[in-house]
């Protein structure tokens, strides 16, 4: 197996928002660790799930792997073409047509205009949006837009696919096509990383897990073991918090 992602001691901080009178002061805002000494590897064929509560650093780690954020210390080495499926709107222009957005997403991923023109028929066929591809994106429903993004991203044949939550948009037939395509991507000796709260989806599609807790790795390994630890520990904390509120 070849190494696709090699993250070593990654640290990233961001300023804590100041409210009220403090926001008017010119003092330097305190920094909060978003990622703290994160180390892991992704090999070909790996299906890695990032689990954790809201604000634990899952989306931040995905964006750091994608090169959107740069680690302050440590390093992330990537070998292979990355395609990222984040929330709708990232890298998209609502005033432009669906076709223009497909071209834009392709060029952001490093493809030439000629390459995207060659890929366009497959993207249109998979998305089923041939009749509206030249309409402005703002006229698309959420499901239609996600179908277009998914079709474009996966047609690019990524070696590393980053997913921030599972693709749930669209009707049953499209979801089935999306699942089959994701399976094909992984079976072709590629890998993907999924950040999600949906344990059913995670157990179905992922073989490894990484629990992020306040930006730190709390557990890593087999997905079932990581989920067991995550559920047990977060349930324990919730009960302790509830007991303190009652006291």
C-alpha cells in the first residue's frame, strides 16, 4: 500500500471571538487550538472516518489536508490528487451557470479547460442535469446543486476524496448511484476521509476511525473500536454534566 496522506504533529490555532466591550478593545485576541499535535496516515484503500462532537476539529482537519488552511507547526504531506466535497457554496458561484461552475471546480482541482470539456458529458449523464446545465446555479435546488458537485468531483477521478458529511441530497436512485461510485473510487486503490456524525453511515463505509476531541486525537484505529470508545466516553461526560446541573 502506498502512503496518500502523512500528517505529523499538526497544530493550528484560531482567535477566540470577543463579545461585548471586549470586542472594542485593541488587545490581541486569545488563540484557541483547533488542531493540537495531530498525527495520522492514510494509505491506499483506507476509508477513514473523523468522529467527534461539534467544534472538535473535524472540518478544520479536512480543510488543512485540502490545503485551504496551513499548519502553524507540523506538516501534512499529500501524494495524489485531492477532491474535496465540502458544504454547498465553497468554490461555487451562484450567479454563474451550472456548466461554468463545473469548469470552475475542475480548474480549481488542477484540470485544464480541455480536460473539463472532455469530462463534461460524463458529469452531465451522472448528474442528470442536462436540461438545466446552462441555467444559473441560484435556480437549482439544494439537491440539484449537490448532484452537480458530486458528479463533478467524482468524475475527476480523485486519489483522495474528502467528504464533510455524507452526500444525502437527491432522490433514492441518485443516492444509490453515488454510493456505487464511492465504492468504485475506493476499490480502485484510492482512499477517502469522511467527517460525519452519522454512525450508521460511518460503520457502513469506513474501516478506520479517528476521534478528535478539542483538536486532539483521543482514539485511533479500527472503526468499531473507535466508535465504541467515542460513544462510551461522550455518554459518560453527558451524564456527569447532567449530574452537575442537578446538584
